[in-house]
């Protein structure tokens, strides 16, 4: 009879341990990844495109299609890079930070 377990206390300890293990991963996922953009005379290249898509847990082709339709520009994915055939691609960063990241982060927040 001396080995009675306080289940409420045990549950709280396990819950605290779970939060300490999970919280850093969630915070890392909520950080908005930075695009590495290189502007050339006739094209704009996002050098870390596949890495960013993977970090956002999205299919790179879907994100590329979204950019191409929203910016009305030709382009394609070449390896880890995404090439837009236009100089500067005005609005690329604004589009990424406002639409892509906010929708992704909203989905992540709903999971929590």
C-alpha cells in the first residue's frame, strides 16, 4: 500500500517533459525562411527554392505554379533553384512573405 502513485502529478510531469521536447521544433517551423534571390539581366533566380519549400512542408511545383500565376511571368524549377524569366520580378518578396508564409503559418498554428 506504500507504493500509491499520484497519477495527476505523474501526468503533469510527463506533460511538461513533452512540451519541452516539442516547443523548440514548433518555434523553428514558425520562422519564415529567407529567400536567396539573385537578379541577373534577363532573369531572377531563387537559389534556395527547394529548401524553402521543404521547410514550409509544401510541394515546390505548387509554390512555383502559384508564383508564376500571381506574377504572370514565365519560369521553371532547375534543381534547387527557381528561375523567373524577368528582371527583378517585382513583388516576389512581398508575395512570398504575405501570401505563402501567412497561409503556411496559419495552417501550422491550427495544428497546435
